[in-house]
């Protein structure tokens, strides 16, 4: 840990500073390996294979007051995959989690439930609370700790139990790298829709400005951008943080709230049996001639969704 690391964060314990310095390191980092050995009696996983349902590995133990989550797929461009051979990735420490057993200072020299009065009084701009429809009262606090590495502190409380994480700030996956290049996924067409409305985060497409401009003039197809710039998939952070936009995109791609891009594509273009036995849109090309009709549908879906979710 560098000398003076996070000293600007008032009352944070030295142990939590050290844990923060570990987040974002790959599992082969010597200091991180030493931490895992001391805490759990074993080294962290040195590789995670390409199996689609095996993207993360937890490290925890009954006697430990922290848990570590390692991931091969961090949805943040500052943390690209580190290949190990041809079929595996050396995972990254995505977050360190802690709960009531953690007794070291977190902020302002306190820990656990004592944190809430402190953060509400001294950092109210980072604090929120709400009562859910089921009556559960939630408190939440988020503080950027290390902006140069996109590391934040998250605290939350449900049912009066306080938990926390030091974690990499991440976006949310809209389409995984497994499927993003399939035109029938809708990923490229959705990017085109967002681009034409001024909602693409251009900084996420550094080096592809000319291609974006050509797409805006409808002189090239979005599938070309996908092939060159979205090798890690399409994320909500590829969109600007306009009101409701990222949440709508996540909802629309993942079939929440009764809307699904996949359904709209099948309605417009027809369907066929896909390679995994499920219906998929009958769509293998993305010419400009299909944009206006499709984008009118997406516009309406977004407008209707915002009307149902004001604010």
C-alpha cells in the first residue's frame, strides 16, 4: 500500500485502506496472495475458465470477517481480462465485502451501525434512505475512494443489518461478449438508435470517432462498430447517463417490466429456432432501411417506460 494512501478519507482504518488497495489487483499479485493465505489459509484462484456460468469465485470462511469476490469479467474498461493460456482468465479482485463481524474503523473512526448517524450528518450528499413496497427500510451510502482506479465504498442496511463493500465501480452488461456480434441480439441496432439521439458515451469508443460519425450519417453499419469496439460486450456505460436511459436499456435487454428488445425484433422481422433451441429474431443484416421503423418502436418503449417510472 502506498504511503499516505486514502489519508484524505477521515477516520478510515488502516486495515480498510489496505483492503481497498487490494481491490482491482489480479489474483497472481503477491500481496493479494499473501492476504488470502493469511485470511483463508489458501491462495486465490489463479484462473477461471471460459464456462459461461463460471465467471466469479468467492473466498469466505466462518472465522473470517471479510469475503473476497474474484471475477473474470469486470464491467469496467480499466480492468481488461488478463488471459492465462488460451481458455482462461486470471481473475481480478472485484470487491471485498464485510458485515457485522468487521470491527475495524470504516469511516470517522466507527464501524457497524454507528456509521449511519455519522455519514448522514457529515456526508448527507452520499446518503439515502427509502421504504420499499414490502415495508423494508433501506439505508444506502456510496463514496468514491480512489477515482484513479474506480474504487468506491458502498454501505447498505436492510432489516437493521449493516453491510459494506469496497468495490470496483462497474456498469451493467446489456449483451455479453458471447452474443454481442450476433446482429439478431439487437446490440448494434440499439447503439445506432442511441447514437442518433445523442446518447452514446463517445469516450467509451476512443479511436472509433470516424466510424461513429459515419454511422450517424448512415454511411456504415453498426455491426462494423460492434466488431471493432465491443469485444467485451455492450454495457449500460456505453450510454450517456441521461435520466432513465441506462435503467431502461438494462430493462429492455433483460426482459423486465414486460418489455424486451428481443420480442420487438421478432415481432418486426419474424423468428426462427436459434442454435440453443430458443426462438431468435430472423435478422442477419443491419441496413439503414430498417432503422426508422425499428427506432420508432424503441422510442415508444422508452417513452412508455419513463411514463411508468417518473423521476
